[in-house]
C-alpha cells in the first residue's frame, strides 16, 4: 500500500458540505478515485473501439477470431509456465 498526503484547497461551502456527507474520509476519497480510474478505463476502451470501427478493414471471420483467441491462450500459458 502507498500513502499520500493530500492537501486540498476548497471553498468553505464545498468543504463543509463534503465533510458533512463524509466525502473527506480516506475511504471515501479512495472510492472516488477508484470510480474515476474505472471511468477513465471505460472511456479509453470506447475510444479504442471507435478507432477500430473507423479502420477500413473487413471484419474477421469466425475462424480468424477463434485462431486469435487460441493464440492469446497459448501465449498466456507460455508466459505463465515461464514465470512471466
């Protein structure tokens, strides 16, 4: 676990309201950060999907998809077997 000391400059009203509803506790700040990281990952996934959709390439056949899945599984097995 990593510790950070965080100093925020908030307006009095926002600080008071956030404190009153429990948003300034370490647990709440961790939950807010986790949700933001998740949201960022989802946004990146959609951006990648948009880039893929914009490529001028024919879709993969079912056999090609199956071959890619098998190759990824084989690669994962090989990396796990070698300790990677």
